[in-house]
C-alpha cells in the first residue's frame, strides 16, 4: 500500500522523553518489541489524539507493576510528531486486511508443519474485556515483516502499521462507540518522523524542573528493577 501520507500523532511518555525529543537531545523513540504488542514491533503512536496518548502515559504511571512501557513513566506527558509515511500496512483498508490474512495463513501453516502451537490473543486478567494480550496478532505482524525481507528479491519493508481499535466501555448501552477507541500506529522507519513538537499549551521544562523530573524517573527506574507482576494468562 504505497500512499504518501503526512499526519500528526502523539506518543505517551515521561516528560523527560518529551523534552529530550523536542529539544533534540534524543533523536528517535526506542522501538517496543514485546510479544503482546498489538501491531508488532515499532515505536507506538496515537494518531491525532493527544488526550488518548496522555491517558496511556498516566495509566503506565499509575500501574508501574504492569510494565506497559519498557521504562517507567514518573511524570506523565505526551509528545507530538509529524509523520510522513510512504509505505503503510493499513489495517483500516481491505488491502491491509488481505495482506494480514495471507500472512496468517502462511504463518500458521508453517507452525502446523513443525507441530508448534499457534499463539492466541488472550485477556490480560479476569477483568480485561479488551483482550489486550495480542500474542497472535503480534506474531503474525512480526512474521510478515520478516517474510517480506527474506524474499528474493526482498519486498519493500513497510514503514508503519496502522489500525483502529475499539477499547473501553460503550458510550451507551447499544452504541457502537467505545470510550477509549483510537487509531494506533507502530512506526518501523524512524526516518518517517519529520519533526517533534510540544502539544498546544505545553512548554519545555526549565533546567531545574528537568533535573527534578529526571530524579523522579531515576527513582522509578530503580523501583522498576523489582520482580514484575505477571499477567495472569496462559502463554
């Protein structure tokens, strides 16, 4: 799906990461590579939704034992990015769904040959109604990227994966809308970031404020070394 698109997206993070990116101290986000990431490996953004990105950062801050992010978030914030993507795997289109479906068939066929169990998407807990532990989807996206790269000649790599997700309670009993519905992007190509910016109304921390925020983050990093509370699912 070659379709050059410029868009605004937001990433929930610690406020020190926000300022590091905007000021140029940090060039790019570290890519997530958890087995349960919804769209496979990459740097994750919420398309056009600052508030949703901030809510994610706040949830990570309030639930450090769940390790929503690779590093803890001591001071929740969100950073904006302008993305220019040429080659999408867009799961909001029929072409994207067909690409994923073909990859799923090939992926599971390979597992059948070797007698390997097919991964499953599962709830993270008894109260999880969103099935946030997306091991199957992650495995298929990961396999798809690797398969394209291994073909001869190699097929062009997707720069990003994009998908829409219903999440959270319904806004009304019979409504098709959910309170945390969002469009998520997993960015694989850092060169697609045109630039970083502060959300409307935000300002960079002063040197003193940054030092205090960094101290809070270092304390959270130290606390984060404690054993993780495992997600109660069968893997």
